[in-house]
C-alpha cells in the first residue's frame, strides 16, 4: 500500500511539533549555551520543516490518500526487519571494539546496498556521508564522544 505524502508529511510535522513541545522543559546545563533539550528540539524543528515540505508536495500532487501496490511477500518483510534488528545488535556489540566510524560505515553500506537491490555506489557514498555527518554532529557540535575503538591508536 502506498500512503500519500500529504498524510505522511502531516504525521511527521505533528511528531516534530510534539517533540519540540516535550523537550521545552528539559533542564539546561550549567555554563553551557545549550542543554538536554537542544538535540530533540533541533530534530523536532527539522521534522516540522521537512514534514511540511512533504505534505505540501503530497497536496500538490492531489493523488489518492491510499493506493494499493503489488503485494509484498511476508518473507521479504520479515527478512528486512531481521536485518535491521541484527544490525542494531551488531552495532551495540561491535562499536566498543571496532569504533563508531568503522561499524557505522560497514553496516550502513551493507544495509543500504542490500535494501536498494545492489546499488553499491549509492550505498557506499550514502554511508560515508551519513557517518561523517553523524560524527560531526555528535563529536564536534554536541561534544558527545563516540567510540573510536581500534582507530583510537591511529588518531591519538
């Protein structure tokens, strides 16, 4: 089933608004310009903006709110869900040993490549950019250390 972008965008914008509203009372940190609510607020604002863009796009297309596509085999759905769960478990187990950059790059590449039916150039480039952006966001902007694992000896 295909759901119109108007509904999905409105749902994402609503979720973002709820996130911003819920994070407004998070305590600030002493001698810091930002506190515990900064990251959820940023994510919430981005959800509102991008959800609004998606809803606008769906509204302009004026298609059906729900459209049935070709059926998806339950085996494929379960396989995809298992792959994502296994990736999360593997991430938790491997990051302390190998480090965030290596695990993130390999797992994102594998998942995107597999789920996109073998578009490996897309998978590698997307995984590389996502890993870099996540690293810069957490390590440099939010000052949240991400494990380097075996790369710690190389970097330091």
